[in-house]
C-alpha cells in the first residue's frame, strides 16, 4: 500500500500543500492514505509520526521532496531506520528514488550527504561573512529590544504596577524585566 506524507512550513502555504497532494494522488496514493500538516520541520510533526506508524510490511511512504520529510542527514537516517524497521520503503518523487531497490538506497544516501555538505558550506560562509562584517564595523547584531522599553518599565514599576502586567505591556521576558530594573 502507498502511504503519502505532505508538509508545508507555514499556514500561508496552502498552494504548496495542495500541489503536494495532487502529486501524491497522481502517483496512485489514495486520498484516505495521505497524512498532511502545516508545521515547521523542527516542530512536533504528529502527522509524519502517524504516517510512519501506519506503515505495514511491504508498504511505501511516498513524499514529493526530501525536504518535506527530513531536515538533515541524521534526521533522514533516523526516519529511514523507522521505515525499514516496519519492513517498508520510502519513495521520493522529485528525485525518482525508491528505497525498495539497491540503487534507490544508494542514491538516497549520496544525495542526502550532498545536501548536508551544501548546508554546512552555506553556514560556514555565513559565519565568515558575519566575522568580516564585524571586523569592518558593519555588523552590530540585533538591536536590543528590551532596552528600548527601560524607561517604560521603570515608570510602571514606580507606579506600583505588578511585574506580570509590566512584562505584558512592555512585551518583554522575565529575564529582561529583572535586567532592566537591576
């Protein structure tokens, strides 16, 4: 049986979700067998877990793109272990990968490693760029938002407003409140 999984990162990406659902249906995944959600890749993906849990021996989990399923090589490896632990396989449509074949397993590992490498190179370049900008005095970091509320916080505290109300009105955390009144 084919089990589908579709995901978008935000609630506003309705079209992206609909496109994934159409692709899954076109590949023979029945609508009743598609799990979908609108959640960040780092959030608790209840529907993904349910899709994997529903897999039985010989089933295939079908996704349109790898990034809809996993956020890193390690995460992908964990998901594949779960799928294989259920004697099932993974199909990634845009890559033409089907882990029920030896070639599919090889390609998934190679492409996952390349994606991880690209991400690490991008992060390294980002760090280098930030360091260079700091040396040149162009990078100041994020403007401290709580500091801008200091006068308001101190005035409200002097007026006897409870800490919780001050935090709500100034839109600051407990730690920021204590830092400002110190």
